């Protein structure tokens, strides 16, 4: 049957006065019957079965989800999401995440035209338009069997699936990820706006009263759960929190510390977007509407927190699982192209192979949970941990696609009516990661989501989840800030002075293409051979050796490329680094960017070796730049300190790009 969207519900908790102890408990979920009635719309008086011939036709189409067919056996109208093709989709209808440039006006025009065309073909009286989108490829309908029959014959329609329900899935947490040290620098998220898509906010809470920039409501459950009983409301007072979850999440991000502990980015502003009712339920389509609204109406937002889950769990990316995830994937990838980072809770199902939506969307950052301190034996979400700081929580979903781990409780934060509450869950880990991203945007406002991912994944602390053996980075915001500043972990601000450089004559080459408005399509390749690389210099990247690739033009200029390749990571469930038949290693990561990175280090014997690096979708951080000679590229082994370099004093090509389709290009080879 149709699946639902809910809070990535932190187990919490009792609301409490400041410093009072709270008993941790797990909130009960809605019964399956209640969820069905919530999703399916209105019951047919006679509960007539779907016509068998029509059922066969809908099944044969391969477009209509099984949940919709089951609902049509009991209902005369079903709430569905219709996903349709948009420009940039491949031949199978999947969204192409390597679009050369994000042409939003053209995208919006295509979405509007396609939406109107699909609606115009539907039989009158057989449907109601529940919602449309400005920039995302979907329509929300209450549709009869006749309307759905018409939809499957429309070549623009990809999928027709039932809307799902989504639900909600600090004292120790902030120091554990070194956000307290970052505050002392001082970076506190000043000038950054975070959107919190959740159950709303108590805008009068002393911890949050100075932080709420605006409020919006997209809440259609129960016929409309915005304060006026409608499904849409905007402005002050439009997102009151009848659940408490959204207030708690917002406090983790930006609490001023008057009652609850201080948040991770206390100077950041928040836009509270209500998509959940007082029972903690809402529609995935409302979350997609909120994401689409942010793209089109909230240019100040650079970080989005979605501590919500549904009952969909997938092992791989879920972008094209059905029409619901297609809609979500478009909305999130659109934000990523607009340089907005979306953080989502991985879910609390205790899976070592799967994550829930929207964390399973490839352009979102899925966040798993660790314990933030030793708090005794805790049984929560159906499993038990003997807790300690940095133990991956037994309840936390993780897999190779999980972007980060962060403390998930027991988390004390703000709660409505000037109270505090203690929650546990990936809902609480997610805003810790989002707060770190807000701080990074204060340090360097031009950072793209890919930059933020790289900086946050290079943590000194990598933890192995005992459920699956996967090594994942636990957020360390001080490390991330220092990397963005060029201090440690990635590239130093100036080139190393002691690097091997004895490449064989004619064997070095460097080529770059830097697109002005599309970091996702930048290209970089570098290769050279040397007679002095030895196997011991390579280290062992399958276990301990991490590498930085750094490009500089002129000795004291800012770096242009900062590519980090960490040891021991997994890429699409397999190790990124693999030993090669030659003495050396090869790296392959399609998750790092739309088209991935390949990287090889080879030393067949102790007197010869070669290095090659090819990357696409890595932000070169210097849009359209004309590089000033000399250009220096260095490969640094962060474990052993070995360094290899090429220096180019003249170029074959050195141009400044003027448009996304005419990139700046640099090409050079040694004499």
C-alpha cells in the first residue's frame, strides 16, 4: 500500500524544565489502517473493486504503482504524484545530474508547459489538482481510475504513484564535533540562513526568538493542517509547532543557549517550514513543495535540514525508484545546482544496508547517528547499545552512501512553551551536520555543496559501523573549517617546497576546463612519469594513506584545485581504493561528483612509476580564470608526507571562459 512520510522521529522524550532529567521513550507510529485512510483519500460508498480490464491495462503500463492499484480497489479517488519528463532527462526518463548548466528559466518554462499539457488531457470531473510545482517535475492529483487511465497514455508521464506520508524520524554533541572550538574562532553561522522542513517552530521560545527569519506552511494531511485549516499559509504565525520536533531540531542548529544548550550555529537564521501535523505526519509531496518554494522564493537559504523519513528503504540511490522519489530528486538536485546543501536523516530502522528517503536521494547528504557520550545501556528503536561516545548507534541506518555521522543524542534542545526536551535519533544528528555546513558557509560563502561534502568528509575521526563494516566520517567541524581555510588536511595555502620532480622528458601533461556557471562539469586531468617514485612512497590508501591534489598558479596565489582522496572509503558499496596488478593502487569514485574521479598511483619497481588523475565535476574554484604561470600541481601523501609535483612554465592553451559552453581551458606539457 502507499507508503508515508514522517519525522525521522527522534525517540525522545519528555519535555522538561531546564536541567531536569527526561525519560527516553519511543513514540508509537500510526496504525497501518490509519495510514491507509490518511493516504487514500475518500472511501467509495460501495467500495467497488477496480474494473478487471482497467486493472490489467494499468498494470501492463508499468507506470502505475501497485499501491495505487490496491487503493483503487477500495476508493473512487486516490491521492497520487504524477512524475513527468523534463529537459535534462535521459532516454529512460531519469534525471541527468551532470547537466552542463542549470538554466532555471528554461526549466521553469518547461515544467509549466508540461504541467498544463498533462492536465488539459484529463477527463473533466475525474480529478482535482492538489498541487503543482515551479521547478520540479510533478503534479499532485486526487484522481479517479478514468483519470489514471488517461495518464498512462500520455508520453510525458513517467510514473503515477501514491503520495507517501513522512514523519519525524546538546551539551555533549557540540563539543564532540568541535563546534565549541569553532565558535571561539569565532564562527557561529552569522549571515547564513537555514531552512528547517519539519513540524514548525515555537517562534517565541527564548532560545529561538531572535533566529526566526520567516515561516511557511505546506501541510495537506487531514484536509489541511496549517493554522487556518488550509494546506498552504505564509507569513508570521504560519508554522506553529504542535509536535515539538521542529522546535527541537531548530534548537540543535541555532539555539541562543538561554534555556537549552547553545546550538551548533547560534548566529544563523532559520526559515521554519511546517509540513507535519500535530501527530507528526505529512505528505512527501508537501516536502517537495517546500523544497521547490525554497529554490524559487528564498535566495538567502544555503542549507536545508530535513529530519524526516518515510517507510521507503533502499540500498542504492532512490532517485528513480518511483514517481515520488523522482519528484524529490528533481527538487533536491535543483537546489544543489543553486549551491544549496540538503541534509537528511538516514532513518532509525537499524539497517546496515539501506537508508530511507529523502536521505537516499543521491544529491542529498544522508546523516547517520553516533552516541555523543557514555549514558549507560539504552534500548531504543528496537535495539540496545552499551553506549559510549562515538559508538555508531545500533538504530542508525547506514550504508556506503551515507555521507556523514554525527551525534544523535541523548540530545537536549529547545521545546515549545519555553521548555527543553531530550531526543534520540538521526533526526538530531542531521541538524548537527547542517549547523556545521552553516558555519562553513560563513567562513567561505562561495562554497558549493561538493566543497562542503569534501571538507566535512575529511574528518580526523572515521568510525566503523559494526552492522556492515563500513568506515564513515564523523563530523569534525573544526577540521572542516581549517580545511576550508587551507590550514590542514587538504592543501596548504602555499606549495610544498620539498617534492619529487624528476619526470621523464615529454611525459607530463595537464589539462583543465573550468565552466563559469557549472562547477558540476569542470574537468581536470594530470599525468606524469618519474624515475624516482618508489613503492614505499605510495603508502597504503586502502587502509591509512590519504592524498591531496593541489594546484597553484604563481607561488603565493590561492589554490585553484583542492581534491582530497581519503583512505579506506567505500564507493557504491565497494572500496574506492583497489590494489592494481602493477605495484600500486587505483581510485574510483562516482559518488564524489556527477561523473566521478579516477586516480592511479603505480610503482612497478623501485626505479619507475607514474601518476594519473582524471576528474570531472570537481569545482576548480576559479571560474573562467586565466592561469598565471608558472602552474604547479602537487600530490601530497597526508600520512607519510611524500610529495610529487609537476611545474609548467608555458602553456599550450590558456584562455578565460566567457559562458557555460565556452569554458576557460588550460593545457600544458613539459618540453
